[in-house]
C-alpha cells in the first residue's frame, strides 16, 4: 500500500504523522520544518486524500491508518 507512493508523497505522509494533526500544511513553518515545497505538498495531499491515506476533518489532517501513523513516527 505505502509502496505505491512516490518519495515525495511518503515525505508528506510522514510529516503529517510526525505533526500529529496539523491544520495547515502550507504554512512556511511546516514547509521549512520538513523541507517541502508548496507545489509538492499540494500534489501529494490530493493523492493522499484520493487514496484514503489521510483525511481532512474539522480543519485538521490526519492519517486514516493509526498503525501506519505509529510506524512512521518511529
């Protein structure tokens, strides 16, 4: 399942997992902290939402699979 993602998509997924429940993936703080570009995040988020890796509820992003989230957190 995660093997189907590109390296950048995995990077965004990991960043979301590490943040917990971020409300803004486009903030300068988030982008700089995880060394991501805005266009990379936009494209990755669309794919991750479409493939049900993440959800956006009440203005926050989170992983759908809690076991995957724990695994990515290390």
